[in-house]
């Protein structure tokens, strides 16, 4: 369980850095990985928020709706 907490913290930090530097692509990627770590830790409501942001980033960057994987 500790690994998930460390991963969540690292991804939150990375997300903040990318947001500050305006790197939307990397921020979206990190948010997707953060969501996966939160799912593994059973934090589903937080995960839904992150994945919604990832979808918005993807749409902005590509002009397409994200595919479901």
C-alpha cells in the first residue's frame, strides 16, 4: 500500500510541475497514471475527476474524443 501512496505523491508533484510550465500533454499523461494509482488504492471518486481532466486535455490536444482502452 505504501508504494501506491508514494506513486500518488510523485504523480501529483509531476502534474503540478507540468501545469506550471504549461506542458498540457505531459500533465495529461501524468494525470492518467495518477488515476491508475488511485484506482489501485480504491480512491474511485478522485480517479473520476482525474480522468475527466485527461479527457479534456486529450480533446484539446488532438481535436478528437479520447478512445476507451
